[in-house]
């Protein structure tokens, strides 16, 4: 990748269960302050799992006055719009649609359709008949509607693309945007991920699939990556959007430089019965693309969903790639406080990694009190750790067997 344009992140927008805005998000990670609590977005009293990572007190009107009616927007669209606004502000590009930046691609990862809108339409039909179903359900319920709203809201006439590959979708969307900038197709791109799966139907389905736990009495301790007492992780909602920019362009306008993206790899699981088996090759490809050896990585921001099988699989894959060095490198999962926001997970991990590079601090793995004997690496339990961090590997695994890994580095100015 070194022969092409260098690509940096100049803006971070976060709307997560553990904090809105990058500063609140970061302080929550350092303090192990969980964003998981009782479900309030619907009546969960009849459900086995009654907890989730909700974005508390969220009101899109506090961020912008959208051109369309908020009531006709899906929850994931609202979260993504707010995250985009925060990212553009952070990058100093508030008026991007009026400043002549030309083509600004938008690539967003989502793992689900706008289930809340679809459920709303179904309830209307059951209660009032087919003739009374609102027509906006057709447009607002489709996965691509979120990106379309971002284009319209910020006055952008550009290429828009939606990636839907489960939890890995957000990181894959960022990787695609990075390549459009690296290849010279554009100077700036917007990318990230958003999901809002906290609905009655989704939770009923996840429960039947065994993908939600029952840690209802102490929700803040429910998400326990790599811990012996973990169950299956906790589903959450959220959005994270990044501003991706050509390094020279960013320097010319005096932009903030959070980190540089230098490598990416993806690989599907080779054997569906071996969850996470493709993660090893994805890590190897990402390292090779970044021209890095395992010993060059100072921190791994793990997928670590708090799932018994997946946490062990990731541990095994890290050992396979890093050998003995695996025991010396700090590794942590942020999902102890964020929960698992599906397609927003990867971009949130990138945000955490960028803030770790800036602060030279590795965020801890929350709720890791009794390590699983098969997860015996340095998972930074309990408290943040000051560490020299110049290069980070970010891991993501998706339902269906997708694995994505990205190498990011502290920016060295030319």
C-alpha cells in the first residue's frame, strides 16, 4: 500500500450506549462505566433477556434539524445522522456540502434492515388493515435509506454505498472508503457503521438462536469478554462515523490527525463449524498489507464479544499469528461497556484505537474478573494501562463467518 496515497482519519463521531461524543465514550472506556441497562425502547417483560446497550437520552433534534420528519426515520438512521454530524464537526467540515470538496463518497455498514420501521408497519397493518399501512415504510425500512438520508441532510451529491455483512460490515465499509481515497478517486470520504436492533422481534429471534444472555439483575456486569462467567454477550445499538482523508489534503487544511490506516485483511471462516477460523488469515493479510511483523503491533483491539466460543477462538487465532509474542502484547475488548452494536462495533473499535494512540493508553477490558483458562493472554483487566502505542490491530468477526482486521498507526508527518 505504500506506493499509493497515505490515508488518515481526521474526524470521529460516536453515538454509543456508553456515551455520545468521543470524549464521553473514551472516559467511559477508561472508567469501565457500562452503558448496558434494562430495555426501555419496548416492553421486554415477556422476554427472556430484558437488558441491552441503549443510547440513553438520545434526541436527533439536539444535533441537527433534519429535512425529513424524525418520526419517519428508523432508529439506526437517526443514530447515524447524529454520528455523521459529530464526525464532520470534529474534522472541521461542518459545511462540507457547501465548501466545494467535490465528490465525497459515503459508505456505511449495517447488519440489519430498519427492523423498528418494519415492525411498525406490520403493527399498523394488523391493527388497521392493509390499506392503512404508511407508505414511508417502503423507503424508511430498507437498509440503504440511512446512507440516502446522510447524502440529503448534508447536501452531498456523491457515491453512496451500504455494506451488509453482519458485525464486520462497519469495518468493511471503512476499508472500502479508505481504498477510494488511497487510489486517488477522492480526497475525502465518510464511512462507519450503525445498527439499532433493540426491538421485540429481534430480541425474540436472538433468544431462540441462543445469542442473548439472561444477566438481567446486574446488567452492568452482563458483558464479560474473556471472563470465565460470561454467557453470550449483550446486544446494543449505536453508530460510529469516521472522516477519511488523503494525508496531504488533511495537512494542507490543518486538520486533526487521529491515525493512519495502513493495512486491511478479510477472510471468511473456512469451516462453518470452526467459528472465527478465518480470523487468522485476516490478521496475516492485514499485517502483510501494512508491511508489519507481529512484533510491530503494540495493542490489539479485540472483537471479544463475551461469547464463550468466539472469545476462545479469537484467543487461539491471536496465538497462531503472534506466537510467543501473543503473551506480551496488551489486548482488550471494549464490549464490556459498549455491548455488541453489530455493524457499529468495528468503527467504535477504530475510534477507541485512535483515542488510545493519542493518549498512549490502552483501555481495559471491563468485567474481566475471573479469566477463562483458555483465554490466557494479557487482556488488560480492570484499569487502563499507559503503554507506548504506535501501531494497533483491530479485529472484527461477523455472524455468518466474516472476519475483518485493520492495522492503524500513529501518523508520522512527511
